[in-house]
C-alpha cells in the first residue's frame, strides 16, 4: 500500500507540470492546441500526457517504496522531474556502456 501512496504523489507532480504546459499551449494557440493545423491531434496528446504521468508515478513509487524519499514533497518533485531523471539515468548507463568497450 505504501507504493500506492508514493505513486499518487508522483502522479500529482506530473499532473502539475502537464497542467501548466497545457495552460501555456492554450494561451499560445488561443484555444485548444490540438485543433490547430500542424499540432498533434487530441489522441496523441492524451497518450503523451498519460505516459508522462505514469513515469512520474512509477519513479516516485520505486524510490519512495525503497525509503529513498523523505516525504510527500520529495515524491511530488520526482513526479515533476521524471523526464529529466530518466534522461540522466539513461545517459549515465550509456556512458558506462560506451566506456567499458561496449
């Protein structure tokens, strides 16, 4: 049950970022961004948002469930920073793999 607690906070962090990004996109587009020519339609947009929220929730659940987070605020921050965390982890893994001869 503790993993669900951390996941919920990570999900909320991701939701905050997505809400702010959507707000900015609505202002720029002066309406729904998926209705503008050249922008993704609603379905791909929703899939991208859902994936972002899931990544934030999974990272927060994993870290929080293993005792690596101090409290709800840290899980919220993990949800906000999830794409950056994954990017940095993958860069480190690729650098180590490249440095060890492949």
